C-alpha cells in the first residue's frame, strides 16, 4: 500500500512559509504522527491487542459491585496516564485472575503513552526469558546482551504475565536485575500477573479461596527482592473478581 504523502510538507517534515520575502521552515505536524506510528509498529504489541484501548474496555453490566470496582481500576489507569511522566511511582502492576482484562488495560496504557511520543516495548515474560536464555552461553556465563539490554533500556517496558514460569536461580537473578535496574533508574515498568500477593489482598490458604486464581504467590515465582522492588516502583491495580471476559464474549 502506498504511503500517503503529507499535503502540507510533501513528506519532507518541514513546512516552508514565505513572509515579507523571507522563507522559513517549521516542523510539520505530521512528524509527530509518523513517529508515533513507527513507535507503535515497533512496540511488539501482539496482534490480539493492537486495538486495545481504555475507551473500548467494557465495564461489567450484570454485577454492580464488580462494575464499581472495575470503574475504579479504569480511573487508576487514567490518573496514571494523566500524571505521566511526573509520578510518585513510575510503574503500574495489574494483579488478578485470568481474563479480567489485565493485558488489555496494560496495552491500552502503553499505546496511549506511545501515541504521546514516548517509546515503549511489549514483552511477554516467558518469551523474554526464553530469548535471554537462548543467548545464554553456559561456558562463558555471558547472556544475550540484546534481549537483556532491551529490557533494561526501553523507555517504558511492559512485562506481560510476570511470573508465568517456574522459578530457577537463573530466572530469579535475571528478573531481579531487570526490575532492580529499572527501579533504580526510575524507568517505568507496566506489568501484569495472575499470581497472588498478600499486599494485593490475597491470603495464603486453601479451599475456595485457593482456586480463585493461581495458587502461587508472586514472591515464589520471581523472588523476594524483585517482588519488593516491584511494589516499591508500581501503583498496584487489583482487578476485581469479574467473569472471565473470554468466556463472557463467547456467550
Ligand atoms: N472489560 C473488557 N472490555 C473489553 N474487552 C475485554 C475486557 N476484558 C478483557 N477483554 C478482552 O478479553 C480478552 C482477555 O483479556 P486479557 O487478555 O486482557 O485478560 P488477562 O487479565 O490479561 O488474562 P490472563 O491472566 O489470562 O493473561 C482480550 O482480548 C481483551 O481485549
Ligand atoms: Mg494477560
Ligand atoms: Zn507534513
């Protein structure tokens, strides 16, 4: 498909105007648009979520308590976006059961910020670890600098499904160092997880409570240090118990 050429600058990115015989150039508005389009295309957002936005996030209709709690969640995200980048805590951590819209809202936030000109990258946690591991040279102990550096350096990092991986020392070290680095440099991290955490109101226990969502605690999967940094740097967004949207949509 042919790229439409901007009618104002004819694709040069500069608008030339002539006033009193003197010509001057000023940056064309299309620059911003072209930049955010390119940033979005390179952000690694999975196809399923390329349209995810806050505006198309639907509040549950049949569950008043769930609806009110979800409206609160949306408000927290909107507030974060409005205040960005001047924030007490530079990150957002979505915690909750599968299908409650964590990835949807996390991507919506990322897309919003990219459209404002910030650079952001989406990483599936498992994928990121696989990429780092595949570049891990057992002999030299050197890890794949590229995937690893990208996770450290990205202006905004979205880590989706944090902890969805069996913990090993190696995983724990890697995640701790990524989160610590980002925390120390106040680099925004948006993360989602369906693991439990006492600070998000989850109790250790069994019975009914235990099969609400994962029986694992965040700390058990990513380690105590990474977990503690994460809570230090993120506003916590606890998703209410609402019906799995994937199931709701099929009905
Ligand atoms: N409230 C909502 N309004 C519109 N679409 C939604 C809503 N909640 C979820 N969805 C859609 O339902 C699907 C599942 O949601 P999503 O992937 O965000 O869930 P999740 O909480 O990340 O689940 P998991 O823990 O399994 O990763 C996605 O396609 C998402 O866009
Ligand atoms: Mg998800
Ligand atoms: Zn232009």
